[in-house]
C-alpha cells in the first residue's frame, strides 16, 4: 500500500490563504476552505517560519512559552504540507491555494521538459519565466483585486526572485535586513498602514539552522527561543482586532552521515537515468526511454522497505500531487523514491561539499516532515 497522500482541500497549506481571504470577507472566497474557518478580521498578519515542524515544536515546547500558551488556550491546529515536503512546493500551495499538480512547483530540482535540464525551484534560472511556469493568479493578487492592501515582508533578495514571482506575487514587497526584530518592525508598520490589510512575514533562519546543525540540536532550540520571543512581541504590538496567524512550510528529520547514500558510489542506481533530481528525501529520477520500470525495480531492490519507489503514474494515481495538469506532468520524475526511514540520497559529483554535510533534511511524507502548526491569535 502506497504512502497516504496529503488531503488537499482540507487542512493543508493550500487551504490557508483562501481561508484568510474569507476571513477578510472577500465575496469571491465566501465558500473557500470550509474546514478551515478563521474569525473575521479587517487586518491579518500571516507569519511563516520556515522549517518549524509541528512535532519538533511540541517536543521543544518548554523553549517556546508563547506558542505553548497559545496551544494550551486552544489557538492551535495542525496543517499538512503537500508533496514533496519542500519549500518551493509549499510556497506554491500557500500562494496559489492549489495542489502541486496545479501550481506546478513539484520539487526542489525538477525537470524543465522543454530544455531537458533540471530547474532548481529555489535558485531558479533566468531562462525560465516564472509567470509562465506558474500561470495561475495567486491569492495575494486576488486579495489585492478585492480592495485589500497586501504587504510581503522578507529578505530583499526575494523581491522579484523566480520563486516569489511564481508563487507569491501580488501586493507590495518590503525587504528587511536579516534580523528578526527588523522584520517584526516592518510587519507592524505594514499592518497599521491601511484599514483593510494583509501582511505576510517570512523568517528562514530556523530552517537554515536545522539543515546545518540538525533539528535535534541546541542551536535549533536556541533559534526557536528567539522566534518564540519575537512572536510574543509581534502579538503585543499589532493593532487591536488584528488576526495573527503563525505557520510553517514543512518539518525536518535529522540524517546521520552513515545514513546518507552517495549516488557517486552507487553507479548501478544511475543506469538508465538521465537526471536525478528532487531532494535527498524524495528523489525524482528522469529515465531514458523505456527504462523507468527497470530503474524502479533496481531502486526498490536496493532500498527494500526503507523507501517507497513508484512510477510517476502511480504517484499521480495515489493523489500525492493532487490533480495534475498536463503542463505539469512532465516535470514529475518518471520514478520517485520516497524515504521511509531517516536516510537520504546525495550525489557528491553534483552537490557542493556544504550541501553534502547538511544534517536536517525534508521532502518525504513522515509526520515529522509533513505536519506543520497553525496558530490563530486574535490580538
């Protein structure tokens, strides 16, 4: 039996911004996200903490008193990220309200079928027009069209980036330094700037810390403490009546060095493979014509019960990507290997040394990776 698919349309990241638009009383969203009802508000501040999985947060609740109190007060629920559990895919869900098969951001490195090369959907490529890659109107754009002021607060280099243009375009962009306090200041100013307002604030250092040191590390816990303190300050400073929402894009698992399989040392796994993309926890293999079945068999034999190895057609039929548009199907691997155990697949020929050393990983469908919190706080 295949790993269960995310429940698109019910308590996933794709449901959140439509629910926000409904809370802002926009008529076009009157029936949106019926299972994710938020209190009505004139102003909403949505904070996304990259890499803050719900289970890791619960296990470290003693270091996050603000969020622990919100949870105890019944202001918490759990959302599910999409597949794969990676930032580009999750930003697509959040920004468009669509499943990955609709928005088309189907992984970290995926095939650009027109050029037969891998596209890194975080770093992007100037040869790819992000608005053609993801042509659907974003929820931010729809909210602006409904007469609500939208401000996005994030690092300056996010402004106009491929991922931002593809998934999160719409409204005004405010770039701030890499200091959480500065970002909180900018968010408070943005929320106060208009009577009907939606502010989106992104913070990525928790994710960076988890990748570099591990989600079980003291460094990750220390960064969580800083995030929790900043969220408390933000909640106290927002105008009365503002709805504060705090969520994340994915969780993370730690993978020890002995459990990172290097494709450079496993040439048999690359026989019949043109490109090995995806991410270390969910590898997407683009095969030579007619080789997909054999490649899948080779990978399943090598990994046994440690990974779920499926053909593209099986993954689509299982609903892992939700409904898949024709323009998107070719971006998905001919074969996908989804890790069930705390293991990862790397390639020392292609990856930078610092990437090979990353401890925290995500992309697969474990609860540690796919479950994220949602705190709804009426200030």
